[in-house]
């Protein structure tokens, strides 16, 4: 041990370099760790700036630590140390897709999703990996979309409610509620945290047109980064404002169209031409922004990336709204009725459900 550093070797050849603060912070004795709440009950700030300790390996191979100062004692099982002293799990690899997805749209059966953990797990994995899946065979009940959503977790309650109708109406407060085309977009970009998952339940689709459009924002941003790195960078740096206003709400958010996480992975696409407030910037910046934004939209809509599909009654189109862009073609309501109902969930509900389901299949207890 040197200073705050403890080097440990294990009989299986593993070696760990442990920081004393890390070790003290991980004490799982009943005073430091509330085992029912599964939360740390110990106050890190109660420690002095420099830690000291006497360590010894017990006959059973555990690490026993006697902390100087307060005399606290901790015991660390070798297996626990090897399991916990490692970098966080990398984010699961998402599968970028292009126009070829049209021939193999990920699909799960409604009955499987509603009545089995396997079906639910399959659906959640598709949403995680492909960012898109159709749940087929949902009954045409008005509240069904939220029931299906609740298989994953809590459904958003927000303006204009838990579920909203997507069909033409005389007083639309969104282009979605008209017969007009909807360009490729992500939903609710005027929220600081737009919902991570969108469900669109098709109750009836008898209009001759009005096909759905989807494009993988992950593939599109990879393609744009390769073809025009400078334009791609503009979209990651330049915030633009999105607004959604109606007589009773006024949501606004300023953010870049492409957001990346600290590990360089695409975190979120926020894109919705009808809701963008064209930014007034110095001319050169405006020029760059429009070139970049138009290049992004052109890539999303080009034939290598765009998938056109027809929703049928009973289909629930589910989307990763932080990744996949969606839209629809115009339609003529006099050719037949078209009615979808939609709800949202946070991404956390999906990732939480995936962990719970994985725990069930491994018979694992929470960490
Ligand atoms: C929406 C939407 C698509 C459609 O309501 O967010 O994009 O097919 N609707 O009407
Ligand atoms: Zn303790
Ligand atoms: Zn939409």
C-alpha cells in the first residue's frame, strides 16, 4: 500500500489497483450500507482528506481493513471486489440500419408482449438495438396503446393527456392533426427532455395514401460524419430553438440537433422542421447551419436510408424517439379514415425494464 493506493493480487491472476476512498465508499457493513433501501447510508464528507488503513487478508481470503482515525472496520469478499472493481458496462451496441430494413421490419406479436416476459423482452431488445419495432395484432381499443406502453413502464401524462389522437381535426394545434405530410422528425423537441419512446397505434388506415416514413438517425449521423465532417460538427455544436405553442402551453427548448455523450456515442437526435425557430445568427454561421441541416435532412430522406411502410389496423409502431426519425405522406381523408393514437415513455422506463427482465432470466438480485 502506498498513500491512498492499495495494490491487490488474486489467486486467479487478476490484479486491482484500489483507491482507499473507493474502498471506504464501498463498505457494505450495516452502518455504511442500508441493505433494504440498497443505498449508501455513509457520509463521504465525514472522512478526513487523507485516509489511512491497516489491511490484512483473512484466512477465508477476504480483505479486512481497519481504518485509521475513526477505527471503522470493513470486510471485502474477494469475489465482490473482482465483480465491482471494473469500469461500467459499455452501452449496448445499437444496430444502425438503412433502407434495407423495409424487408425485415422488426416485429413482435401483441399477445406475446402482453402475456409473456419473453415477448416483452424481445420487444424491449428490438427498441434498444434497432430503435424500431411494430407490435402486431393490438385490439382497436382506444386505451390500448397506453396498456401496451405500461408493459414497459410509466407512460407520460402531459399536454394533451396520456394518449393523443392523430387524425385530422378542424382546430389542429399540430400538423400531425391534419392531412398534410409530416417531414421526418422526432417528437416533442420543444421539451428539454423529449420522450425516449413513442408508440403509435393504428386504429384504422383506410385512406389510400398516408404511408409512414422512418429513417435511422444513428445511421444518418454516421453517414454525414463520414461524408461531411464539418457539417456534422455544426449540428453537434449549434443550438437551435424548437417551440410548441397552443392557446394553453408554450414549450421552448434550445439544443443542438445532434447530441453526443462523453464517450462519443450519439445520445439524442432532436429534429422537427415545423417546430424550429429559424435562428438569427451571423451570416456565415447561418449559412453553415442551413447547409448542415439540409444535408442531414437530405441524407435521412435519401434512398439509402428512408424506409416507407404502411401501418395496418392493429399495428403499434414503436420508436426510439432519441434516435429514429419518423414522418408520413400526405393523405386525402375523403379516400378513407385514418386514425392513430399515441403515447410516450421515458427512455429510463425501457432500460429499467430491460434490466428487470434480464434479472428475472438470470435469477439475479439487485446490485
Ligand atoms: C405524430 C406523427 C405520424 C402519422 O403524431 O407524431 O408523427 O403517421 N404521426 O400520422
Ligand atoms: Zn462500514
Ligand atoms: Zn411524430
